[in-house]
């Protein structure tokens, strides 16, 4: 088994210090392990379990950005979660720090909590287009087909309907005092 680490950080250390930081067990603990097991000595078994959010974020950039305190939005995320057994989608609350990193870097500076965003790795979709593109990623035949057919609807009409629902989302199902806390099963998919 081999592992790779991808990053876009500038490392301002010598090659020797960088090499030691990545290869010497006692230096690895200065990074971001979730947990370590074994004995950190040469010729001993040592398992380093990296912080899963970072690893998964690097592996897959299909991310749904949603209002984390909106009950309607959380029910929608639950709906998507249950119909995405491939687990190729990740989720981030619009109130989270990852929004600044991902959306603002991509030119979306006027973030609105009323808007759902979907980043498929190439493009960021908003409002109804985001919903339709998310549907195309779900399991089975029905939802992907429904998403593709819905993309035919003129955006002015679909976004108008989206706006009516999003303006009333708190009235429809209320809101939480704080953002959703993912279950153990969901944890590595919520950034």
C-alpha cells in the first residue's frame, strides 16, 4: 500500500527538516493525526491515522455548501446522504471556515445563506442549478434522470421557484441554534 500527500503549501524549511518532519515518527505527531497506534521506533509497527477531513477534502472536491442552521436544508442533506451510497459527495455548512477557502477563492464573494452551492470540482453551481446537479450524482436511475430533465427548465423559472422556498425555509421547518453535528458515520464527509 502506498500513500501520497498533496498540498499547495509553501514549505519554508530545509529539505532535511522537511524530510524528518514527514518520516520520523515522533515528528509526525506535530502534524494532524486523529490517532496513532503502535510503537514509534525503527523496525516496529506504527500506524498513523491522519485527520480524515483534510485527506478526504484533498481526494474529492464535490462539495455541497448549505445553511447549517436551517432545518429544511439539513433535511435536504439527509435526503442526499441516504441516496449517495458511493459517498462521493462532501458537505460543508455555509457558516464554516472552508467556505472562505473554497468559494471565496473561486470568486463567490457575496455568500448568501439562502443559497445552496455545489462544487463539482470544475464549476460552482448555485440555487436550482446546484440542486439539479446534485440530483445527477445520486444513486439509481430516477434521481439522475430527474436532475438532467430539470436542467432543461429555464433558469429564470427554476431559480424563481427556488427563491420562494429559500425565503420561507425557516418558516417551513424552523432553524437550529447551532450548526449540525455529524454522526460518526457522517463525520469524515462533513468538512
